[in-house]
């Protein structure tokens, strides 16, 4: 059974959370992406709850979590501060694993680099490592084209355009990336309820990050550079990748071992970006394999 609670953090942010499993069991924390919310982890968490305490926060800006108005409040350092505080507030010692998808993965990659003592295992699901993502945005025109939507989401009128006509521009994020089979009427209503609470927070993740294709007005990723040692993850890391991801093709995995020396890569044919919805049993099996 899924529990819900509000978790006030010492730095003034409150995260609305979903959880299940024994309070005293090893912890798994799940970080969602755009344009989702913590509820997307429910099925997977309940599969894992017999062995783990599973906690899924709504990231800042989403659902009933705090939603600061300033774009700067969605910079990576603030997002990481939220998750560090959540880990400290929900138990002692490191997590059994931090599990993350999409934008949640962007937070998790950085946290694993900067605070590896917080977790014993990192699990990334279709979320690009900053080193390979930067390379692809800088050198691969096909990736820049696939990621062009990121600049559209930074438009000042994006909230109004996305909300218009019963979120007509939101559903294609799912259905045009192979999601038609799982986007049920019931699930659409759950998404509506989340989006009705505001889209500015979710969109501010894109506005706050320079990791996007360049435009004539903004160099975006072309102005960035990372020394390998500043983006190297020195933790056991399971990367699960649905190979039909149209926004993040499998080429994103090339050279990943350079940045993740303890890499365990599981490619999933026939699954796409929304593999959390498509293949929860596969994800549960993979997580149980590495979290013993």
C-alpha cells in the first residue's frame, strides 16, 4: 500500500512523497523526470517493498512539493540539496540505491559524483550522463535535432501553450515516443491532476540548465566543458536503457564506461523512454539483482 506524506526540509523546501515497505528496511529513493510525478513509481515500488523501504519524492516544482518562482532555484545545486536532505531525514546510513529516470537522473548523476557516500548503488534509467550528453549535443546534429524540444520548453509562453486544449501539446511527449499502449484514460487523468497544479516548476528545470542545443541567441551546451574527473561516478552503477528512446538514442551510451568505471549496462530492446511504465517487472528484477 502506498503512503503519502509531506516532508519539510531544513532549508525551507517541502517535498510531497510517496512510500511503501517496512520503515526499518534498506532504503531505495526514486527520482522522476519530466513531465511526470512521484506516482509513476508506484507499481515498481510495490514490487520491491517486501525487501526495501521505497520512497519517491515529487521533485521541487512538481505536484504539492514547494515550487519556487525563481528560475535560479532549479539549478542542480538546489535540486541536489533537496535529495541530500531527504536522505538524511528518512533514515540512517547510505541508501541501498538511488534510482532515477529522465530529469531525476540528471540530479542523481550529479549527486553520485559529489556525494557518493549517500548511496551504495546508483541505478539510472534512460537518463544521459552529463559527459556523453554534452558530447552528443556538441558533435552530433541528430542529437541536437532530437533535443530541440528543450529550447521550445524554455519559451516564456510554454506554460500556456502546453495547458491549452486539455494539454494537447503534452500528450505527444508520451504517444510520439511509443507510449500509446500504456497511456490509459485513468493514467491521463492522473497526469491532468498533476499538471493542473502548475507547469512553471517543471519547465524551470529546462530554463535553469545550459545543457541544451545551441540557438542563435544562446550557445547552450556549446559553451560548456567538463573535466572527466568532475563527472566521473565511482560507485557501482546500473544503467538500464530502452533502446527505442527517440529523444535519447542508444548512441548516448557510447563511451559511458569512461565516466562510470563500475558500469553495469542493461540494454532493453523494444522499450523506449517511458520504460518505467512499459516494463516495471524488468526494472524490479534488475534492481533486485544489484541490491542484495
